C-alpha cells in the first residue's frame, strides 16, 4: 500500500487515480493529522510526501519518520512544487529515496514510483550480504571475513550492514549517526569514526573494504 500526503485535492485525486490505473494500491491523505493516524494503524510500503502542507512541513515529517525505528525503513519520495537545489539536498540527506518536482509527467512519475518499490523491496528481502570477502547474515546475525568468524557489537553489526546494503554510495557521518544511533543519541559524529576504526580492525585484511571519503563519510565500493 502507498500513502500519498498532498493537500491539493485535484493533484491528490489525479495521482491516486493514475497509480491505481497502473495497478498500485494507494490512499491519499489531505493533511498530516490523518496521515499519522493511518501510519500508526498500518505501515505502508511507500510514502509520497509533499513539502508544502497547511498543518505541517514535509521535511519535519520526513525527520520524524527517519528518527523512529518503526518507520525508519519506509521508502519516501518527496513530491513538491519546491524545485530549489537546497530543498532537494535537504530531503535526500535526511533519507528521502527520491525527489520529484511539480509539475511532473504522470508516466514518468509512475515509473519512478515503481523503481523505488523495486529497489527497496529487493533490499528488504535480502538477508545475506557479501562484499569482497565479508559475508553478513542478517537473520543469523553473523559475520565472517575470509571465512573467519568476526564478533561484532550490535552497533558495529548495524553499521556494517548499512554500509554493505548501500555499496557504491557514500553515507555521511550524520546519516549513519541518525539511523544507527537514533535522533536522541547525545554523541557526535566522531562516534561513527570510532566504530568504523573498530570495524576495520575486527575485519582484519578485509577491513579496507570500508573507504573513507574525506570530509563526507564512508562507503563500501562495489568493485572491491
């Protein structure tokens, strides 16, 4: 099920109709109040989120979603008339999976919605992750490096899992801190650096799969 939060009735009804015609289940919500009630009752597969709302700010809603462990993994596409690069960067840095500016072509819109569903759906079903000699089993909560078992703390395990799941993409320290430790964690981004250093040591010769991107964050390269 897709939830679409949009206060403009005409746009909301058009998008809902188009997505349904494309074979997708979708419900439109006119304001943040009814949206939050729906999310608490049933977690959607995807959220389409407008920024300019009468009773809330879409960026604040995205922050709340990403700061709550129950909702943190719900894919979110920002759908807004705001086209400034700054707004896009803020939304994507906070964890939005895509950003679509109004006005948009409906067929492209449907295509991008389906693309996010495929990408996040496939990721959700993957429990065994591999990256250049490192094997992580999310269900068994085990890690091996070149065949040798590696004992990690819970945060180290979650950090490694997130990095491998996003191979090829740079994850900022702020994003790692927010999603692994949560919004109410009192530490600074140096906490991420300390855990990365520990991870590298424990992974031994495989530790160099984690690359430092100076001034930004870390990534696991697809080609390593």
